[in-house]
């Protein structure tokens, strides 16, 4: 029997991480409101510690370690943001951290993970199984494995972002949340269903990797090959055993966005809101823009999940967007 988290766990996580996690700003844009014909509230997790929402779940999970777990250390696998989050949370709590990262992870994310004190072990995301590597390391060294999304404490921690958003701006008609493995979406759904019961909740994933959409519509978890998309934070192959039941129960629908739509949103955030947002962080807004006709007159929440992107890569995206608009 799975131990699925509830809103009570989200509320407890909020208290647990209050002293360490940033209460990130909620921003608005007159241009976005005019384009959408709606009130759009952006929860800016790109201003979270280590630059993404992942710090919330990592800090919540590691804060619950007992003395033996703290001494033995934590192991995690991630393409970047969960890696940085675990490394930073572990550093703050004095816990040794080993992070399994793909060879092609963004250089800035690898450097930051090492900078926070994480011991980085690399693998090939297209030929090797990061979950198996993580389990083996945990068994060999007595470490505790904290996966990037499929863990009750991680889910509860991630849900604190949506909790803060709704508490700050009031009830919402729709909430758009990026979707990789489902930790942020599941946690957000727990918060939104409790605080804004009538809110429509949409998960958004890359068009090239719509395993969540397939899973949601088929009623069982669908596994896919690692998708090729610029949204590196959502290059997951399947939803989690803990995240899927919550998503299936509480989410309204799963939508997708193309890489071109993500680049257009990156340009919007840069030009109109003076924000650096990574491709994955644009998923929610990209989907909201695509269905703006259905959102007219509504109060819309968008969780901007993070801002960790190599500057060279970021610049190339903006140039691409600029060329496309000429």
C-alpha cells in the first residue's frame, strides 16, 4: 500500500522549510494580461534558492533524516535541478551527498552541484539506468536514496509553491504546472484542491515526451524512451508510483508544448519581465498561451519552475526566437 502524501503533509512541509526556503515572488505582466485577456499570476521559482522549486522538496526530505541517515549520506539522480537542490540542502544540514548526473547535463547545473559540495557521478542517459545506479550506490554504502519526484516528502515539499501562490493571490480558476516526473504537479494538485477546490489544474510536458499525457488518458503509467527536447528538466521517461495516482485523481488534464513555444516564452520573459527562465520553466505559460481563448476573464496561475540555463545556450535560444519573429 503506497503512502501517498496529503495536503496535511504539504502544510507540514511549509513549516519545516520556512526558515531555509525563499518565499518566492508572485509577478504579473500587463502585457501577458492583455495578450491572454485574463489575470495571470506567475509564481517565480526561478528566484528560489539554487534557482528552482526543487529546493523545497529536497530540503523537506532531508530535514526528516534521522541521525543514522545523516551520517551515511544521501544519494540522488538528476539532470540538474534536483541535483543542485539535494547538494545545497545536504550542505546546509551537514549531510554527505552523492549525485548521479547525465553526461550531457547543462554545464552550469553540474558546476553548481559541485559548488554546493555534491560528489557528482556521471552516466549516459540514453544507454544507462540512473535509477538502478542510484539503488546500487545506496545499497553498497548505506546511503538514503531520494529520487527527484517519486517520494512522499519530495511531493509534499514541492506543493508548498502552489500553497504560497494561492494564499498570496487568492482563489484561481486555472493553474498551469510543468510536468516531468510529476513531483511539482502532484504537490501543486494537493495544495490547489484544498485551497481552491474549483480550480482547473493542468500539467504541461514537452510535446516530444508526452508520457504523462498518455498515462493520464490510458489510466496506467506509460514508459517512453528519453525524449529529445530543450526542456531538460522534463526529459523523464515515466511518472512515479506516488505521483501518478495523485495526478490521475486531482488533475484536470495534461497538455503539451513544443520547443518552439518554449523558446517564444523564454523571449517573452526576458523582454517583458526581465527574467531568465529555463526551457522547462516555460512549459506552463506556453500551454496557457495556447488555450487563451478558453481562459478569457479568468484568474490564472502559472508556476515558473526554474531559471537554471547555460548562458551560451540561453543566448542561442533568444537569437532563434528573434530570428523567427523577423
